[in-house]
């Protein structure tokens, strides 16, 4: 995945997490989703156009579109009256695809990025649960987990890739697992302490995606 695009994914995930917590309005988040979604579509399409049909390049590039389409879909949904369950069901497809790419990364020897892919699978499954299954009770935990995992699973790896400091082996994987595990525990604790009126739990899935009532 392009390290440049991955860096900005951290920002949009962070904003989307805050949106779930009711700290950012859906329309405001929608605008930035369009920015990053566009970037995550333009970069891979440019790479594909210059790949000459190389299978390895195509295989490494097309997963980026999963996220580009997600952010474009969220952005458009937040800014219009389109129903949100489509985003939820697409998120299930992304979640399942992320499991495949996690296994592929592990098989290729990059255990640490395999962990990152699994983390993304968890996050997108939460989006599926919130928007397609209407699991509103999961909103506070989902919001905190997205917010806390946003930067460590995207912007931090991007910077390490750009500085040629990424640790793909067991040490890197264990470090990522420990860090994400601690952040997940913090998210659970914060969700338990978040009063109902301070997060998006009281809102419908349509409102979570920016729909008017």
C-alpha cells in the first residue's frame, strides 16, 4: 500500500472515530472523507496505469481501492440523503478482504503488516455492525477503538516505511499486537465511562452516516 496515501488514512480514520463519538459532525467528516478517498483512488490507478500489467504490482496495489471506495462512499453518504446500510455491507466485504491480505502478508514474511491488516478487518467489521446490522450499542467502543487505532495502524507504519525503518518480523508483529491490545483495553474502559449523551449511541445508523431525520 502506498505509504503516502496510508499516512493520510490515519487522519480520516481519526476524524471518523471522533464522528462516531459525536465530537465531529458527519458533514464536516464527509468533506475530508472525499479528500482522502479521492487520493486513495488516484494513487493506485496511477500505479496500475504505469505497471505494464505486472501481476505483482497489481496485486500489491488494488487493495488500496478498498479503502478509497470506503472513504468516497462515506463522504458522499454523509453529504447527501443516501441511506447508510450500503456502506455497512461494503465494509463487510472490506473486512473479509483484509483477512485475505493479512494472510498474504504473513505468508510473504511481513508478520507486522499482517497484524495491521487484521486490525483493519476488525475496524471495518465494526462499521458493518454499526451501519448494516444497526448495533447501536457498539457505538461508544467502536468510536474509541477507531480513534485510538487510527494513527498506529496507518500513519505510524507509513512514516516507518518512508524512513525504511519498518520491522516486518516477529518483533514488529509482537510490538504491534501489544500496542493495539493496550489501546483496545483503553477503548473498552473509555466506552464504559462515556455517558450516553456524549456519544452517538442515541442516534440511528442513518444519522451516524450524516442522514437528516
